[in-house]
C-alpha cells in the first residue's frame, strides 16, 4: 500500500511538549448541567446485532442551541468488553459531496486532550462563544471532509474504562483500540468505508497518528478494509531525541548567537542522554527551562536571550478565553 505521508513541521513543534494544564485545563468544573442528557449510548451491541439503521438513528445528534442543524452522529464504541473500555466519537459527514469526500480522523494531543478541543476550538463545524453558546464556524474542515473526532486514548475526554488495565500503556495499545473503534465505525457507516481515509492530529498525537496508521496498515484479519491514504501531523511530538536539536536552527535564523547556540546544544545533549537512561522527567525539565516554560518558575533561556515567547504572540490570541469557555460548555451542556 502506498501511503502519502504529510507531516507539517513548524517551529511551533515545541508546543507539542506543552503540559496538558495550559492547553486543556484541569480545574474541577463541578456537576452543573442544562438538563438530563440520558444514558450513554453504547452502539456496539446494535452493530454486532446488525441493527445498523437503529444505531444510526439513535446516534443522530440533535440541533445545538439555535444554530442551523448540522447532521452528525455520536456515541460510544466498546473496544474491550472484558475491561469495559469504550471510546467516544463524534462524526460529521462532509457538507459537500459526503458520498465521495475523504474521511479524516482527528486525534488531539496532550496527552489527555479531548478531540472535542479540535472540534470546537480549531476546525469543526461549531465553536463555542461567550456564555457557552454554540455557533457555526465559517471556515471548517467539515465542509469538504467527513470529520471523525475520537477521544483518545481510553480515559481521555468522554472515553472511559471500568478497569485500570484498560488504559493504554504504549502506542501499540493506542493503535489497537483505535483500530477496533474504526472497524466498528465503518461497519456502522459502511457507506463511507470505501472513501479515502486520513489519520490526522497535533502535538502529542504525533505518536497516536502513526500508531493507528500502522495498526491499519498491518491488520491481517480486519473485518472492514479501511482505505488508508495518508497521515497528517501538525506541531507533532514524534521522537523527542531527534526533535531536541534546536540549537543550529535557532542560530541559522538569527535568534541566538554562537555562544548561546553552544549552550542550547550542550543542554540538549544532556536531555537526550536522560532520555536514553529512562530519566524522562529530568529530560523534560531541561527542555522546559530552555524553551517551553511550563513548569519552571524562572524565565526560559530562550526568552532571556531573545526577548520572545515562542507562541501566543498575537494580542487577540493571548487574550482569548476559548479554552475556559469550552471547558464550561463541555461540563455543563454535555454532561449530566
């Protein structure tokens, strides 16, 4: 199988290291809600029984607020019955030519970031305005692509497991669970099974995307053939040891001088040695002090020598309340 590999590599790749706290938040949002949302919709029993029309009808998502209705489906797919592991998905058929439009899987990073962040904050058909009000996004990937958002891995977002053994411990586990979810998804929505399929994601999904693509590519007894055509990764964390080498890049674009580049190079080599020794937290602290500034209290070395912050430079972005609004919306409007 020929696979088109599309990797979007930006200097913002450093953002892939950013802690879950800053991007997605972890505060306790309470149990407030706008009404009883009913019981979770487990679709696997219906899929296995061949009751596909019933499953599609039950998974149809109703209108959100006062905005125009956007056809979509959501529910849980059980990926491990013994452990009670279930993955939540939300699927939006393409607005234009859904019969032939490619299906794009979106996976958020983190690790531990819900893919609903990508849906509501980046490229889905909706965004959440002040007051937790859903609005239609003018420019959305869902116009020309059928978008499939899955909370991954199990334990992220609305995806859950009833036993600790259900949590992924490596990328093989991640790929296995996603493959099972996709097999069920394309059994249910078999009209899309022959369409081109792309796995995409950002940040820590730089690990998830290759994992699911590899699982699809090497599956020998797949119930449904998935028409994998390529993968896309933005600002991805793929291989930390390789990606630590910022010194020459920063020097060549004129942000640091030769002495500063030498310091960054030396620190990076030390961090890579920590990775080789299995001292991952120590390696992260070095990177955090050099560039990221997520945990260290002092100003990063990068900002000290350049006066720059490597992300969120534009005032409209710096002042945005998108994350907080989205957190409240997901807690109050979609949870019981």
